[in-house]
């Protein structure tokens, strides 16, 4: 990779297609990305851009360490992992929300006993209840957090709700919204200075597209 190349870390999966569509709408050649096979680093021909496909939390790690200049990652991951980088644009796709949810009809806030809350996003859950001054026990669950209240492990969950189908099909409901989530563009703090011109031009192209 030459010095003036931009390396963009892109979250694999849900945000991947929307980001590739965004690049395509900018007139970029996204053929390599569309026919990636099992390749993890793909060129955007003619743009001096390389795209790195990574898991959400790793996008943050690569951008924070400066091995990728930019990253596309959900606000959910940003809220959970924090880190030192610039969050410069809301890309407007990947919209969903963090919510406190649990068994339908259960009154989560009833009584004085310490409640148990399951989440894959324990920092987000902790911050949410701290902001309420409420003491809760938080249990980390790696996936399908909806199981925890169903199995009686937790009184509630703090999790991503997109369509609401998973909650509905499992007899659960949202008790309270926690935060809105969407895809964000993040930039390494040093790249922002050293590659300012190239980053500014890419960001203004993206912003003119997403504002429309
Ligand atoms: C997320 C989230 C919910 C589901 C919500 O899980 O944890 O389970 O999506 O989507 P819905 O409101 O449209 O039903 P994901 O599929 O990312 O997998 P995970 O359980 O392994 O985190």
C-alpha cells in the first residue's frame, strides 16, 4: 500500500452491504468488494482506497491503532468500547436502537430488590442504569440475549432492537428505549492530520450523498 492510500475498516455483515452501496453511489468501482470471496482486504480500484473487512469491535481497534485510517462501525459498538478516534459522520443507515426489554407484562421497575440485567453490551447497560442512579446486577451474555429473561436468569435485557421481531416472537417487549444507533464514520486521530486532504475530500463526498 502506498503512503497516500486510505485504508478503511468496514464492519462485516449488516453494515457491509449499505457501505458498499454508498461507495457505489459515489461512483467508486466496488467490483472487488462485491466479488470478495474469502478475501479480507479489497481494493477500490482507481481511488487509492483499500477496504478491510472486520468484526465491529476490531474496526475500532484497527482505527485506534492507526493501521486503518477510517472505519465504518455502529454507534452500538462505539458506545460499548469507547476509544480514542474521531467520530465524524452519521451515515444514516444501520438504524436500530438499544432498549431495555423483558417478558411481556412484567413490571421491571416494581419493588426494591436489585434487578438482574443481561446484555452483550455490559458497559452500555451499566451506564444506562448508573444514569438513573439504579443499582443492578449485570450478566454478560454473548448472543441471543433474549434467552436470559426467558430462562429466568435476568429480569431484563439491554439489547439491540431493529425490527422488534425477535422480541415479539419470544414473548418479550420493550420497557424503555436506551439510545438510537446507526452506522458512523470514524477516523484515526493521526490520519486526520497526515491525510487530511484525502480524508476531507472523501468525507465531503459521503456527506453530500447522505444529506440528500
Ligand atoms: C441482534 C439483537 C437481537 C436482534 C434484534 O442480534 O441482539 O437479537 O438482532 O433484531 P430484530 O429487532 O430485527 O429482531 P444479532 O442477529 O446481531 O445476533 P446476536 O444475538 O448474536 O447478537
